[in-house]
């Protein structure tokens, strides 16, 4: 995830997806007021035969975050959960 023009200038956070394609990123450097300045990008495919980033859901230009749920964590601090649509890779060669 890359966020620009936040109070920290530029924030870059990375995560690896699980076997189901889900990932979890946690950062205190982006407020709920600045999430619209963040985009999520595919970084690297785990499949050597599918390495071309797909256009699906903004995969090339960056997927925008969508707020999904707000709640309090175990320490009673506010947390907002965001989501992006599925991102994908296309086959490297026409098969």
C-alpha cells in the first residue's frame, strides 16, 4: 500500500497474502481522514507463469481503499477496516 500527501509525506507498507489471497496491513501513519490518498498495488506474483498485473479492480493504477467496518480494538482504540477488490495477475504467455 502506498499513501501520498499524508502528514508523513509518503507511507509505504507491504504485506503477503495468505493462501486465500487475503492480507492484513496495520499502520498508525495513516488516519481515517487520509485513507483516500492510499492505493494498493500487486507487488509480486507467487506463480512464475502469471506475472502480468491485471487491470481488474484498479490493479495497474492502484486499487482504492473502501471503508468496511469501524470498531474498537482490545485497548478500546478506534480501528477502521478497509478493503480492496480482488487483485490478480494474468498469464505471462498466451496459453
